[in-house]
C-alpha cells in the first residue's frame, strides 16, 4: 500500500505583529526572528519525504514573495483573527491542488524542526491515525504544534489549552515526537532551548546578530 502523502499548512502572522512575547528584544530583531522561525519551519517541511508541498497562509506581502520563491503555495489570510478558520480555508485550497494528500497544520515557530523528525511523526500518523485526527503537543504539554486529519475531518483547535481541546475532540496524541517538533518559540527562554537543540540556518544567523540585544 502506498504511504499517505501530506501537504503542510503553515500560518504566519504579518511580521510586524509576530513574536510580541519576546520581551526585551529590539523590534527590528524580533521581526527578523519571526521571519527566520517561519523560513526554517517551512524549509524543514519542504525537505520532508512525503510532504508534497507547503501552503503558507499570510498577509505579509514581502514574506509571501520570499516563500513563494522557495517553492511554497502562498495564500492570503481570508479570515484574519481566526487561526483555525484560516487553517480550514488553507486546507481546502490544499485539497483542491492535491486531493489525495492529507493536510497537516504546523506552527510557524519551530526553528529546530528537521525533516527526519517531521517524517517520523507523519509516518506514525499514517500508521496510528490513518482515519482520524492526530496532533503533537508542545513542549509545555499545554498547546499544540502540529495537527493533522483527513480532509473531511480537518477541524483544528489551536489557541489556549489546545492539547486538551484536541484530546476532547477525539484526536490521537503523538506523545513520542522529537523535541524539535514540540519546541515552539514564544519567549526568549524558548529560543535559547531551540538554539540548544540545533536551530535552522535562518534562526541561527539572526539570533547571532541579535545576541547583543537579547536579555
């Protein structure tokens, strides 16, 4: 039997509004870090076996042009302010282009994500949850960094204590995902941990430039 193929869906806020909880970081560096996180996340997804493409949802025109050049399908955020609605809309667009692929929503702030770890998670979803939703909890065990479901069942519940929301909705929790899949970055301590895991090239370079302003 042919392995399930996936399309990654990555929502990215306009960079001017991204990563506001990186307290103490200069605004210009904060925007550069938000872009670096997104580019490293998308780059890892694009390099993952079994991922046919990446659909990026963003209203940031400059970032959209950059990621389109990298090979992503970029769509505007038609339901700004409703992350889950945006993801459902983007998943429908992915289904239109790749009707046999399963959508997988990824947070855009996973700078330590690597293709091998993402491929491992997707393989586990294929085996354990081929006909139901599945998700990966964040490192804190409160939120969610990855959610996937067959197109007809795709109903993410990101935001707040989303781990509990996904469990209550009957989604399978992938508890043995590698650290890089679970390490999203909200505060400076998260960035330090991501760098220690081995962040991607864009984050590593920008964090190096910003090091003198990090608290």
